[in-house]
C-alpha cells in the first residue's frame, strides 16, 4: 500500500514537471548517439528518477517555506501586539502626566453642614429626603451611592445603637459598620423629627431614599446626587473663600472627626471600610506625612 502511494506521488510530480516533452527530446539525442535501446531505457529511467527526486525535494522545500511563513506571520502579530501594548501604556502614562489636576476637596465642617441644612429647609417629603441624605453623609462617611441601599430599619438601629451597617459599593468587605462620632450623635438628635417622619410613613423593610409614591423602589443615583450637589453649590458660593465642597467632602470630614475622637487609625480604617491603613491615614485632615507614617508604623 505504501509503495502504491509513493508511486502515485511520483506520477503526480511527473505531471507537475510535464516530463513527456523532455523524454522525447532526450530519446532523440540518445538515438543520434547510436546507443542501444536497452542503454537508452536505462539512461531515461535514471533521468526520470532524478527529475522525480528534484520534484519531491522541491515539494518539501515549498511545504517548509509555507510553515516558516506561517510562523513568521505569528511572530509579526505577537510583536505588533507587544508594540501596541507599549504604545497604549505610554499614551496612558502621558495622559496621566498631562491631565488637569482637579482642585482638592475641602473637608466638611460643622459650619458648612449647618448652612446646607438651612438651604434644604422645607415641609415636603423631598425636603425631608434631602436633609436625611445630608445628615447620613455627614455622620456615616459613606459614598453617595451607598445611601441608596439603606433601609428604614437601619435608621432605627442608627438612632438607638449609634451604628449602621453599610453595603459597600467598591472593592473590599461586602459591608462594614459605620459608628457615630460625638458630633454625629448630636447631628442625629438635631434631625430627630426627620427620622421620626420617615419611620412613621415607611415600613421597616422599605428603602429610605425613594420616590414619594413607591417606598420599595430605590431612587436612582442621579436623582439623589442632583439634589445634594445643588444645595452644595449654592452654599459654597455664599461662604467665605467659596470652599470646594462635594459629596466626598462628607467622607473626608467624617474620617477626620472619627480620628480626632478615637485616635485609633485601625478603628477608623475598619469603620470606613478601607483595605489599607495608608489609604485611611491619607484622609485624615491636618496630619503631616511623617505623622501618618509614624502612627501606621506603631500599628504594624
């Protein structure tokens, strides 16, 4: 069977070489040389085998060349991918170096908070909802989108036990407990009527921040953000120096106040839900880098 396949392959290669015209020409030459028929056949057979060998070798070279070509294409693709990755990395690095630095957020203070509450005064449900958002941002240090998961039952825990479980919106533990500072307890007491209003009109498993019509459908982040940012921009323009206060200012102020009350950066880290001590210490207002590192070193 193997010989049959080999013979077929030889015949195919002869077809490719178009050997017959060459054989005819070679026969004429041999006849003129007055060589016997037997000798002519031997010469022709030897020549034929030589051509077959060349054809087979040529086929092997073509196959080898095709394999090398494919390998080269793969290598070129890999090199282009590496080049593109390096160019993208360089572009990102340049963009970071050239990006416009945003102004530093100022921490929330008791004075600024009082002005925000005044700006949010009003008798409607929307006014109460906005004041509660400002209050909870101030006393828990949560991110503004983490407010949306808070339920009425958690407000009751906060007023009675001075802590609240917060569902995380970023990497880290799935939830953490935010504890009230001394200032936070006072803020909660001042907003007692707003808390009582929500506890009265909503069931314990309802969300705090909802529309007035549906207490079980969380408010969209854009809706609560719009209300908070509006009063913050308005108040900021009226204050001396026009401080750059945003919703994140509450988080900075909370961490700073919690540090002042506890002097325990590990406790602050756990309360705020950070993964690293260095992240927490960077938030603490009016601490030098040396002081932060010294306090972290003492805990490690």
